[in-house]
């Protein structure tokens, strides 16, 4: 095995590890965002958005009905 071949293999391994790490971080962020969204829709009952005004509250309220979540 030549030195050039060994360097190419190491570069490919580092690139693959970097890609896996990036994909894992993106997937983890997506899961966290999805869990927060599910909490806000199904369990929160408007507490998270109460300070933002009636418009967002009504928008989320209609979204709860769209997803079939009980809210009153």
C-alpha cells in the first residue's frame, strides 16, 4: 500500500464520519422540534403562546381541531 493510497483512505473515512455526525445532528434537531410541536399542539392548551396574543392562540386552537385533539 502506498502512502498516497493510505492518505486517500483516511480522508474518505474522515469524510464519512463527518457526514454521519452531520446527519445525526440534523435528525436529532428534527426530532426535538417535532416533539416540541407535538407538545404545543396536543398538551399545552395555549400556555406557550398565551403571551403572543389572540391571533396565534386562535390559529393553534384551529390546528388542534384539525388534528383531532380535544381542547374543550
